[in-house]
C-alpha cells in the first residue's frame, strides 16, 4: 500500500501557487491526522476485538483510499475531513496489523516476522517514490496533470492492496498455538469494554511507561522524515530544478534503507534471539545520530519553513548543500527507522503477547501524539531546533528501550510484565 506521508506539504504548496486552496496546509493536515490517530488508538482495541484483525485492516485501508482521492481534486474542507478519516483508519489498520502479526507468531519467530513485515510495508516508500521522482523531475511547480496522474496511480495501488487483505486468514486470539487454553477462552469472550479497560491497565505498567519514551522518539522521527525532511529538500534553492524530484529520490532511498534493515533483521532472527535486541537498537542510534549531523550541515536552517531565504546565516555554514548527501541521509534515516520499529514490534509481540491489540494501540497512541506535536511546531521552528528535539528524544528513547529489554530478559516470568487483573 502506497505511503502517503512523504511530501504532502510540497504538493499543497504547488496547488496554492495555482491561486487555489487558500488556507490549506500540508503540515496542518498531517497534524490533524496524527492527533486523531492518537485519540483513536484508545478505541482501536475494541474495534479489533469486535471485527477481528483482518476485517479491521480492511476497514482502515478503505479510509486510506478515501484520503488519497482528496488530492486528485483538492479542496481545503475535503483535505481536513480526509485527514480526520485517515487518522481513524490508521488507528484501526495499524492496531489490527500488530495484532495479526502477533497472532501468527511465537516468541521465537516474532523478531523474524516483524522484520519481514517491516520490509514489505516499507517497499511502498521505495517504489512509490521512484514513481514520484520520475513524475516530478524538472518541475519546480507540480502541475495539475502531474498531480492527478500521481494520485490516481496511488489510489489504484491502495485499492488493490485493500482487496488483497481479504486473502488473509481471519485469525482470532484462540487460534494462537502457544496460548494457554484458559486464556484462549477468556480472550474469545472479551468484549469491547473489556478491551478498552485492558488498554488502561496496560498503560499503567512500569514497562509500558518506560517504553513511552521510545515510542515518543519514533513519533518525532516519523514527523521529521515524513513531513519536514521532504519539505527541506524541496525548499533548498541550491538544488535548482532538481529540488522537487530529489524529494522522490530521497524517499526512494529512505524506503531502500527500511527494506534492507527489515529484511536483514528478519533473516537474522535467530541471531537476534541469541544476542538480544540491544545491538540492533544501538545500530539505529548510531545511524540516526550520523544522519542528524549530516542534515544539519547540508540544508538551510530556514528550509522547513520557506524556500525564501532572507538571512545569510540561515544557509549551511560548513558545506554547500549537496544533493548526494541529502539522498544519503534519506537512506540512513530509513535504515535507522527500521532498527527502532522492528525491535519495538518484536518486543511488544514478545512481552505483551497476550495483550497484543492494547499494547500496539498504546504504541501508536504515543507515537502519533508526538508526531502530531511535531507537525504543529514544524511550521515555526528552524532546522537546528527541530534536529535538537529529535536528538534529545533519540538518546532518552534508546536508553529506555535498553532498560526494558534488560528487565524482560532477566525476569523468569513467562509473560514478562506486571500481571493485569
């Protein structure tokens, strides 16, 4: 299914230059999406409980299709209404995906399956952005014909992906081979109210509170690569006529980093089981810190806000903006992102295997809430302050993940976290 996050602000800016769409903002749209996404995650476990993981994914994917259609003939009210619907759909879709992944995994295979899942879903970033690069090459302004062609193709891909979800087996918690018989009976009889209560109880556990820092970091870095970084590239005058097409190239390399990371961690599942998740998280930390520094020295400080530079101090001070460095940073960001997300999926699926839907909904709640906050401040802060915020949370989130991982591996309890009554 096509990824929609990379570069909506750039498309909106081009529509505004046509003399239309006054008052519309890609940043505000993304902020609405992730704000609704955050709130809707509290209601996602009851929906998954009632509809089942597969049907929940179908419903969420259908709402994705509606949002894509908005960009074919964009209107401000439709953009913001579509953003609300996408936020609702994302909560249902991602919680259903996390639950379905856990139901089809064991503690020994969850790491492998998480890596394979992440590589497959990230393929949209690479192939979708290669298509965008071809369409946007040589265009300083994205004309209506190009915009319609791009989003019609994305809509068709999204609809096909939605239909393919019907081919999945409609599994339920009682189908888990490693679930105790008594627990299977309780889960199968659990209603939407009980599912919501379990989310509240799980939120209070020590492990989930600590993981909140790591979840928050994934939200902030999601905000940066999905909305801010593409806008920075498109607004960098030093890239000339290639600026808009570089958005697609950087997005494709970001997707390549995601795929390589996901596939590598999936294929090396046995090594991860033997050595733990810490080395992969440490790799992600190093890769992202490197990307932060390269972005800081390569792009203008005002590029997240405007392509009009009025103060010479806003230009890069160490090197002249280099398109190859910009593309390399996209790859590094994708590789680091796959490190964090695959291991978060693996940890949640292993540590909270009996409460997968509430656990994943809390992950996406925290992630989307911080992403929404990031999209709100992205319209005001220059690049160096946005990078500083992300870097601080990177350090805090990494240390929190390490602590929870050490706690889970040193505890003899099979379930691995504080029991929920």
